[in-house]
């Protein structure tokens, strides 16, 4: 038994590749799962599919960059089920640009979503976890939280920032029943990675398959990561069994980063 039955979970970005897998995983664990993202249509389609398979799911449109919208999200989940016990900060955007060509707007948008969005959710949902003396915060990072990569300065800075947030918050909550951890996936086999590969393929005059092969070859296991590998780890981190693990950033990247 994972001890997750009936727990109230929030997955931000729950309509995307990894977010959807997280929502499925936690509903399979018999949790009540709220999914949030900006575009209501995709969000509802995702929730309907999960509900059709018997999962208990709630879809609420929310832009995590807007604190008031995050507060409203908390109120809506609270009215239906109660306080969020497991917060998965997964909403994120990734866009590449060389530093000198990068527009300031791109920097602002990536930092606001990946870092401040997570900050907003922690601000809104942590206090109830502290009151209950139990909670789990799982931040979806990236290998870019640990090492630098060219042409993704903003993304890398946002994920490094998320690592700092994870560690400091883990220290502050260490004696209060709350754990704060991070999962750092490598290239995941999802729609976003295929879109990124398409952009790079056009720029480099290569095929999408060639670019995907390059992504895969960047890891010692020479493969992309499955979304289920990320969601299974999240369920393990959220379980009662791992109450002693906090402040950690676990890579699921085929061995690409051993730090
Ligand atoms: P997707 O683009 O497939 O999904 C992103 C999700 O976040 C969507 O549901 C999107 O919905 C939502 N989202 C984006 N901006 C906001 C916002 N401001 N407020 C609320 N929701 C938002 O991405 P992935 O599934 O690939 O990525 C998920 C996470 O995993 C990200 O944090 C990413 O950095 C990380 N990651 C991904 C990797 C990969 O290879 N795919 C590798 C390593 C890490 P909407 O647009 O409707 O708001």
C-alpha cells in the first residue's frame, strides 16, 4: 500500500505530456487529482478521459504566473475536496534562443512560469500542509537544474532557481511533516520534445528523426525517457515510505547527469 488513497493532489500543467502521466498515475493510486493549466479545452479533454476510466479528477483553468488565479484554484479545490496535500509543480515552458538573440520577454516569461509559478503555488498551498503537519511538494525540474546547456539560458536559469527553492524550502519544512523534492528528467518522449526537435531540425537542415536520435544519444542509455518513469517516481516520492527524503533532486535521464 502506498498510503496515497484519497489524498488530494494538484498537478499544475496537468494537460501536457508529463502532467497527464502524473494525473493518470495519481488517480491509479486512488487519489483525488486536480489538474490545472491555462487552456481549458485541452484540460477538460484530459480530465474526461481520466474520468471515463474511473479516476477522480477535477479540471480547473489557472495561469500559475498569476497569484490571484492560484488562490482561486485553491479555493475551488478546497470547496470540492479540501486542502491540497500533494502539490506537483509541473507547469513549465521551454524555448530555445542564443543569449544575444534572446528577447527580454522570453526571459521574463520563462522565469515567471517555471520559477515564479512554482513559488506562487508553494505560497498558496504550503500553509495548509504545515497546519496538517503533512504534505508533499514535488517540483518537476530538468537536467538543466544541475548542468548548463547552450541556447537555453532562461530555461536553465529557471530550473537552477527551482533547485534552490526546493532545497531551501525543504530545510524550512524539515521538522513539520512536509517534504520538498525535485525530479529532473532528461529528454522525455513526448509531444513537447517532438516539437522542439522539429524546430531544431528546420534550423539544422536535418530530419526530426535525426534530431531525436541526437537527443537520445546524449544519454548513456541512448534513449528518451518515458513519461511514466517520471510519474512513477513522483508516486514513490509522495508515498508514506519516503517521508525521510527531502531536499533531493533525482535525475531520470538515462545516466546523462551524475550530479
Ligand atoms: P508540455 O508543454 O507538454 O506541458 C506543459 C503544461 O504546462 C501544459 O499543460 C500547459 O498547458 C501548462 N502550462 C504552461 N504554462 C502554464 C501556466 N503559466 N500556467 C499553468 N499551466 C501552464 O510540457 P512537458 O510535459 O514536456 O513538461 C512538463 C514539465 O516537465 C515542465 O516543467 C518541463 O520543463 C519539464 N521537463 C520536460 C522535459 C521534456 O523533455 N519534455 C524534460 C525535462 C523537464 P497550457 O499551455 O494550457 O497552460
